C-alpha cells in the first residue's frame, strides 16, 4: 500500500511511523506531511530517510491516509483526501457521524463494511477501556460503568509532554511553573479537567467515553459515567473501572475471559505486587488489566484497573490495525 502520514512530526505521527515498522506493514511508498514550518525535515523509516512535505490543499497520491493533525485539519481536508484515498482519522472530527465507522479492530471489525473512505479512530481513553470492558460485556452483559481516568501528559501531544518536563524542572528549581497546554500547572499535581465543560457538568472528554462506548459496542443501553483526570506521567492512560453486569460474575471468571482476550495482558498478582502501571505498559501494544475484585457496591459487579499506552492502542497502533483490516476484507 502507498501510505501517507499527516501530522508526521507530532507525537502520534512519530508513533505511526514506528508502528508501521514494528508490525512490518507492507508499505510500497511512504509520504510524510506536516505543517509548512516542518517541511524539509526528514524522518527515518526502515533505515532510510524520508522527507517531510508541506501539506497540499489537494488529494494525496496514496491508498491510505493516516491522519493525526487535529480535528480542524481533518474537517477541512479529509473529504478532499477521501476522493482518492481511504482516510483513517485519529481526531474527533468524524467519530459521531452516523455513516462513519468508529473502529477498534478487536471489537467491531465488521463495522468497517460500507465505509465511504473515512474511518474514525476512537478517543484514546475509550479504546483502552473497551479492550477490557468488551470481552467482559460479551460474557456477562455490562449495564452500568463508572470509570475514573488517570491520563498522561502525552494525551495532549508533544506540547503536553514538553510542558510537563519543563514544568518539573521549574518546580524543582523553585521557580514558578508556567502552563499553556493544561488548565493548571501539571507537575506534582492532578487536574480534574480534560477538554471543555459541558452543560451537564461533565467535560467533553468524559462524554466521549459514553458516546463512543455505545457506538463501538453497538449498545445504546449501556450507561457510562466518567471522571477524566490529567496526571503528571509522560505516557500511558490508566483507568479505575467499576462495572455492574446483568449476569453473575466472579473475579475468577473475569480473569479467564480476559486472559483469552486479544490485545490484553492480564497483570493481576497483588501478592507479588504485579498490577497494571504506566511504567510497565509504556511501549506495549497490549493493554494491561489487573486488580480484579468483586465490587462492594454492586451484587453482580467487578472493580478492575487498566493501563494502556494511549499513543499506541489509543492512537497509532489502532490506526495501523484498521489499515491492516483494509488488506484482508474477507476476515472482517
């Protein structure tokens, strides 16, 4: 396939390049696009330098566009790219359009059928949650989900990581910590706001988890309440999850389901101090799940903890997996 990465120099763009290489994706030609100020740079793919081009206002000469340049760019250009290419978009621009598939390949690959050359990648928080929730939902029928997230600085892109690193230096030197990317200084702090507040008191990030869970799992009855919190880690989003199920469930049964789930690593040995953490999940394709225990709030309930690299399963990996689906439609 001829592949283009739009937003190639950003945090997700760099991961897209790495994932294509790590998964040995069959790339016959690679084009890298970014803003005009990044044009002329080069990036290395499979040992060779590839020049970064300024993004043209025209269709791109490729089979698949992996877009990660933000929703405003996608809204403006994706319909143009889609006249000649399949666009896999990492922004929120098209996720809620009824005729645009929102895909997590381990969960709903069949939904890619009938796409009109634009396919949406889900919000990173939702993708990581559903890797654990969906197999349990299939087995025990989830009805209510309460999730509290611990989202890393890289969820805000390269600028978020840089602000955390620079702010940490300023804090340790006793200087005032400046902030632009986040609502407040992030070093040695947690911020219970990600994205803008909505009329119902939830942030848009929190509402995305509800909207996208219902769309991907094809279940408008499942109820989700989320509190999204930014924490001072560089990579990996973690989530504390409580689920009420229709069917009886036990931690042992849940472990059996999750141990067989694709894309999931069961890390659940508290006696040995083994549980999901950002340090162990960083750079991993699979999502870690552990701390599985019976809920004290619901009769048919479970509590568990999830950690997943949001630059990978929450973004770049999921996009490349969607591109892989396009290669083998018979398996969908």
